[in-house]
């Protein structure tokens, strides 16, 4: 019991630092391959994510970095972008490229996002 308590004490600070939220792919746009997720604006706000932050998206065994912006034009062609869509949910996309094909994404798949800290 003492060993378990000691392990929990060691792990507790790690979980407080590594803030993330998880969700699922709710839909994929047929034409562009944008991923519409279940992650809400409230979820984004709870992580302290603001426009121009970098997000780490963990999708299966893949990790991608997206720019959290407002529109596709915030990034160069082919770059990853994420923003809040008209339903107040997170969209993950690529400017002029197909995000779903790049990730082999399917509706119902799980993903996790976290803010990339600029601190070293």
C-alpha cells in the first residue's frame, strides 16, 4: 500500500502538467477531407489554447502539429490548420490538401489534442 501511495505521489505532478483533451471524429467532409471533431470551444478554452498557438494532435500512432487559427489562409498550402467551426467544435484540416487521407481517418476514430508549450 505504501508503494502504491508513493507511486501515485510521483505521478500526480505529471498529470497536472500534461493537459490534454480527447474526442472523436464526428464527420469528414467528402470534398476536402476536413475532420469535424467532438472537441468543443469549451474544451479548447479549458486548455488555455488561443489563436496562433500550436496544437499537438495524437491520432492513433500518428502525431501532427497544427496551427490553431481562424481560417485556412493562416497557413501555407499543405500545412495543418485547426480552428473552431460554425458548430463551435474543432476542425482539423490541411490547406489545399486532404487531412482524412493523410491520417487514414474514419468517423468514430479517437484523437487527443494538447497545447504545445513555448516554454523550455
